[in-house]
C-alpha cells in the first residue's frame, strides 16, 4: 500500500506541477517578491543540489532559520546543508552557510535534485511527503524538530490525517514544543516523540549594537502585518493627545511591504503634523515615527523600547516570538490571535492580551502594564545527541 500511495501521490503532484507551470512563470515575472524563489524552486534556476553526506536542515521562515542558529553553531560547518522556501528564510540561512544554502525545490523535482544525506532535520510543520520519503530512502535519518500543532490548525490536519500518517512513516524522531503538541502529533501518526520545549527559547537573539534611547516614552510596533500598522498608528495618535512626546518605531514583518508602510506613515504624519523618517536614512530615533525598513534591527530596538505592541496577533497570523522582547523586560501588548506562539507565551509572565477595540485604552493606561519576564528555557542537547549518533 505504501508503494501504491507513493506512486499515486507522485503522479498527481507531477500533473499539478505541469499544469501550474505557466502561472508560476507569470507570477515570477510580475511579482518582485517571487522573482528569485519561484525560479529556484520550480525551475531549479541557480539552484544546484546540495553536496551529499551532510547534516541537512530545512526551515521555512526567517524566524525558523534564526531559531536553528544555536544548533548550527555546535555542528561542523563543512557538514551543514540548509534549505528554505522563502526569501527571508534564505537570507537568514545563507548568513550561516553561504556555499550550501538552497531553496527547496517543489516535490517532483526532488527525484533528481536530492542527494543522499546523513540526517534530515525539518522545522515545525513543513510536512512535505516526498521530502521525507526520498531522504529516508536515500539513507538519511529523519527528524521533525520544534514540532507544533496549534489549536487553529489541528482540526485541519485531522481532516487530512490519512496523508500525515503516510508522512510520519518516514520520520524517525519528533521533538515537540509541548505535551499537547505531542498528543496531537500522535493522533496524526507520529512516533518516538520527545517534549523539549520551544527551541526558539534556547538561545534568544541578543542586541548587536547599542542604540541611543530617546528620553521619552518609546513604543515599538513589532513584526506587523497588513491592517496592524493602521491599528497601531491610530492608537499612537490617541496616545499623543495625552503624551505628546511619545515616539513610535514601526517594524513591518516583511521587506516587500516597507514602501507600503512608508506611504501609510507619511499620510498619518501629514494629517497629524508629525515628523517621521526611515531607519535606513538615520538610526537616530528623533522623529515622532520611525519606519524600520531594514532587516535584523528589531532586537536592537527591543533593547531600548518601553512598550512593544507585538504584531501577528491582531491580524490572524498566529503571533510572533515574544521572548526576544521579554528578555529586556519590555511591557508587551499582543492581540488575541497568538495561536502559533502558545508555548512561548505560556512561559512569559506579564504579556497583556487585548482586542483591537481595547488597544487604545490599554496603551493610554500603559503605566498599569507589567514588565515581562521569561520563566523557562529549552535544552537543545537531545537534538545534538541524536545528530551525533549518525556522524
């Protein structure tokens, strides 16, 4: 039955791939965001195979890529093989291993692209059937690390449990974030599960420079998504009515939205007679509003922020890693939709969860907010021990 499933899955996905090629080509030409990643993933443009017999990590986002840094730093550089599916993820992995970082090809292309590796480690919820099946058949030990199954996504996964049972047949070990994640993954067919916590807490990124803090209330709107910038700006305008010297640093999550956010801030600044500037033009936080239009600066800004309004949870994205701000004791305000960060939020004291409608009031009452504190960390040694078993 496994061979039959493998054959049917491969045929159906290959047909879908061929039918989608014209649309993928068109999108790669029309959208700058995908101009590199789509040709690399679907046409193998400038995307040669990884060298064989290495330690292969696959991640998706920038945050996942940064989370594996502590693991990468404890392993032989010459054995590291890194893949991702996103532009921001690629920028992060290529900083650690520029010669062996790639975009992961779409599944049917893996037959010719994938070389034998010693071990494959896949982050969180990147469930690619052919990735695991082919890597395992070519000799790799396979692991799912930092595995999670959110309240929101679990019902969807259960409806496709027949597929995930097939995938987990090729996964040797699973390292889950929490006990509830373990129980949910077991229902999907996972085996050999060990709960070690969220590896994003194992080595939280530290500040890389010392910025000068303004001598006034500094608010950071962090990792924001569409609709969240306007929500934060509206709350900030109301705050300025009672605290006219307050300043806002706005950090959009995705670089392709920098210009969109710049235009929104420019409009608000004109209407309210504020001064604003882009962080790429000046790191001085001496304007009413500063838009951070560069990557890698958020932790530096957290280090001097009084209040962090954390994005990704007002929009229904699932939230972002609050530990990076909590390590500095920032007062943190989050929206209600933090379902992907449940485990991290559970080990941070003091996060204030608010609805969109109550953000203005809670920001104006910021003196009542509590500084945050991380109460737990994670041990990544079990993963390293498992890797070393095959080296």
